[in-house]
C-alpha cells in the first residue's frame, strides 16, 4: 500500500494498514492518496484533502497584580481558540482573539495551553506557558511609634523574589521576598504605604495601609500654683485630642486645639508629666516636664495691738520668698525663711492678711487671718468721750478694788509705755486737775484728737467710741 502527499509517495504501508499520522507538516493545503498493490497490480486510487493550520505563536503569560495576562499572535485563520488552565477548560474564544485576562488567581504555579481550530477537522499544535502568581500580603498594618517612626507588619502566605514598597504611589524601596515588616521615618504628613510581591516580572495584588504622622508638640512648661500645676505647650497643628499623663497615669484630656491644662487639687510632692497629642489614631512623641508642689506656710497668727499688726507663722518647707497681701494688695515680699512680720496700718478698719511661699517651681497655697484696728483717744480710760479725773479714778478702781477693766487698754496707758499702772492713773488726775505743784504732762498721742496707736506694744483696744 502506497501513501502519497501532493503526488509524492511519503510512505509504503503494510497491506492491512488502516491509518497513518503525517507529523511535522508545515501549514498549508494537502491532497493525500492511497493505492493498494498486489504483485504488479494496483487498485483504484483513493484520495482526501486536509488543511494544516499554523499554531498561534509567541504564547506568553504574566501575573499583573494577581491577574494572569495571556497574549499570543495568530498566524493563521481560525474559527475558535481553546484555552485551558492546569488541564481544565478555561475559555473558548473567537478565532481572532489574541489576548485574555485570567483574573484574581490564587498564588502559586499555573500552566496554560492554547490551540486553534478551523472547521471540524483542523486543529493546531498546542502552545503552552507557565506562570507563578505571587502571593498577597495579609493583615497589613501601619502604626506609629515615638511620634516619628512608621511601623509596617504583614503576613506572607508565600515568599517572592522581592517586595516593592510604595509611599503615596512612589516606589521607595525593594524588600526581601520573605520580609514581613519594615520601618520608615518620613516626617510629618499623611501617607499611604503599599506592598506588591514580585516573582520575576510577575506581580501579586497590591495591598495598602494609611498612616498619619502628626506635627510634634514643643515648648512644654510646668509651674505650680497653689495646690495645682499649670502646664502649657505649643501645638504643631490641630489634633483630635491632647492627653496629659501624671506619673504615668492619665490625668486629663483636652481638645486638640488647646495648649494648656491645670491639674488640681494636688498635695505636696514632685510630679512628672508627659503630654501626648493624637491625630487620626497616631500619637506624637511625648514631651515631658517635672514640677514640685511645696506645703504652704501654716499657723498664721495676726495680733492687732494698734497700728502695728504682728504676723507670725511657721514655714512647712524651704521657700525663696514669702509674699504678704493685705486686703487683696501685695504689700511685702520677704526672705523665704522669715517667720514673722510687723505691718503698720494707716487708718482704723478691718484688715485681712494672706501669705504664701514662692519657690523655683511656683507658689504655694496661702493661709490667712483678719482683725480690726480701732481709733481711740489716749487718756479717755472709761471711754465716755471726756478726758477728766474720772478716767484716773476708773483706772484706780480697776487696779485696786475690782472695778470694770477698760475696753481700750491703750486709752488707759497715759504715758504709752505699754503698761497700765497706778502711775497712769495719777498722771491723768494731775493733768486734768492742773493743780499747782503737780505734774502736768499731757497724754501721749493720739491726743487731743483720736487716732491709732503707733507704738509697738502688747496693749490692744477691743472697743472704742471713736
């Protein structure tokens, strides 16, 4: 049996042959004929025609963001193109198609095959390609530490050859294909960080996270004011909130545009503060200061002996300065170790005193006292507004026979020596009688008009008609 192609014998077959495969034939149109021979005799010739179609060329596959992009060149006329992935039918495409996207493929190796068909009997050779789809980073997170460092972490289902790192759409680095973390210090701003795993020229899906790096806080200052601490600082921008920590414990939260806080009431002691601002979930680096509250002066006693007012107190701590206020007006600032002061008031009235200590970190709370100063007329011992011998007799009765005591001892102290004695009574009688041969010394001031006792003694004037 002889088999010929386009008139040329290509094979001599056994007499019982029923098929033959003509391989490696170039694309084109062919006529095949078969003639049976027995000895020198031949049968009639049986012929058929076949069309060999060219296979698609340049078949390629590439992972682009997890999609596999397939492309080829059609070198012949086709009715259909059949595409398979990993041995399973993927698509039957029109014969003029030259590309296909296999979307969102799982990571790993995938083999694609492509062949063309024309009519019912013409099928091309099969083209194939294999592509490894890179994995997609999982659980990507961005966080900020120290107010400046962006920390990125993720899980990687499968390693790649490298990992591209983008910041706000710009490629800023290539990481190792097995990396699962990275840090950046970009400066204040809003950032989007994205990762793409690569294997060769192929890329996996893009995953991203956002982070805000706030402008830092600055210029913190702490001072104590009484039983509280005043904190101030400078904001770099408007935040969502500002938190104040005292000795590691949250002590206050203020709005993000605030630049001060008062922490009170507090007892004496040293306090360590940190101030942290938050913006879009990110915190600035803390700024810190320390401040000490001192216990105030205590046991203030005000003794009203006339115009000179005696102030006495005890210091609970070491101060730089003691401040004294009278009726709301600062009248004196003295050494911090002082424990007493004499203040001379100008007119009669009620006086309130307040004192506090000042030190390097601020001022203490205050302590206060109050009392009254009365005008009087010296020599009017019985406070009847008349100066006469009855005043001397009043003093004698009080001193020797248990008579009523003067309501204003200063008025009975005729010579202003700080003691009321029989001598004062006798001087009153002598002066008011104006008898010949007797002393005629007038009373000490205030006389003849009422006024205040300017002498620093221990006599007081509880009540006076003046």
